[in-house]
């Protein structure tokens, strides 16, 4: 399974607002994809429906991330394992 480092690099940016809140779309409740989410979905793309971002019509992959992340309950063991493996919130 590919490991993407871009969001981990972003988290380490001291100037990034709310860096501690950054999480991966694969485990985010605003990622419009069904659960559970197997790790294969890191390359899948889906709409982000976070209220403040929805107007932009963002299509993001499971490996994308941002600081509006909110935990998706039941995202599945594989999704949470991916997030932990990459030090993103799960
Ligand atoms: S872009 Fe942010 S808010 Fe939208 S699904 Fe990904 S982590 Fe969640």
C-alpha cells in the first residue's frame, strides 16, 4: 500500500493553522464515501462535504488531508491503521 507523506509534511509546518487537527480524508466524516473504508480507497476520490469547504466542490482522495478533519466512526480497521501508520488522526 502506498504511503503518502504530503500531509505529514504539512502537519510539521509550524505556520500551518490548527496543524494538530489535520487528519486524513480516509477517516474523515466529511469524505463522501461509504464505510467501512479499506486501505485500497486511499487512491479513490470522493466529494468533501465539510460545510465550509462544500461550496468549492472539492474532490479529494482518501490520502488527502486537511485541518477540518472530523473522525468518521466505523471507518474500519484498515482505514484507522492507515491513518496511524501515517501519523494522521484516526
Ligand atoms: S478535505 Fe478535510 S474535511 Fe474534507 S474530507 Fe478531507 S479531511 Fe475531511
